[in-house]
C-alpha cells in the first residue's frame, strides 16, 4: 500500500474516533475532536499531494480518497444530530447522507465502466462548506461547554447562546449546497447513467 493510501485509510479511522469524541459531550473530548478534525482535513490535502508528486496514484486511492471524505462528513454531522443541545435537523443530515451515498454509487458505476470520476469544482466547494460548518459548530459547542465551567470573557459571552441556532442554520445551508453539488454531478455524468441503465436492460 502506498503512503498516500495509508493516509487515506488513516482518515477513515480518525472519523470513528472523532464521532465517539463528539458524542462524549465533555469539554476535553470536544477539544480532542476539533484537533483530530483539523488533522483529518489536512490529511485530505496531503495524501493527494503525495500521490501526485510521487506518481503513485492508484485506482484504490481514486475511489477511497473521496469515500474517506464522505465518511468523515457523515461521522461529524451524525454526531451533531445526536446532541440534543444542538438541535441539528435530522432531515438535513439525511439529505447530506443521501447525496454522498448517491455520488459514491455513481463513482462505483464509473469504475465498473473503467472510468475514474475526478473531483469537480462544485464538489470541492461543497467539501469546503461542509468542513467549515463542522468546525464552526464544533467550536461553538466547545464555547458552550466552557461557559458551564465558568464565565467567559465579555467578548466571548455571546458565543454559547449562538451554538443552537447556528448549528441549525449551518446544517441546513450545508445540506442545500451539498444537494446542488449532487445535482451538478448527476447532470454532468448523465451519459454514464444512461449507459448503465441501457446495459442493465439487456
């Protein structure tokens, strides 16, 4: 296994740890979660850069890298949805999962036809929005837990009250942009879908 693929696989493992830390609902667990989320986000750039510079791109990496990103996003938002204090709308999380699973299926269809779906600009923007929302929600959750330990500085006293509404709106906005990205992917690869349908019909 190449170094890039090892990093990709490691990111999948980090997703499980991050999920467990978030649902633990303790201050140090949430701090650990945001640190590991930062490492996972950086690793997404590192593994691609290593694969390109060392010319070690593989079919496994082409499929596993975006799949690892999806596992990370699903782990984080499912963990948020399980926290009653955030009131994250489960329907919005479902829409995010639906899009990610649909595009993952599309990648498998492409692989069956000997094609590799490259990341599109809308997909990169979608991932940026997802991770930015996740960081903001997690940071506000940490501030909320800090406020329970004692009064925050006056400049930060407003942040704990923002956690609940911000988590709702950020998740909804993320679901909206995620769905748009999915529609764009499906439209751009409609010929692949038609080819798959026609072949299944024989």
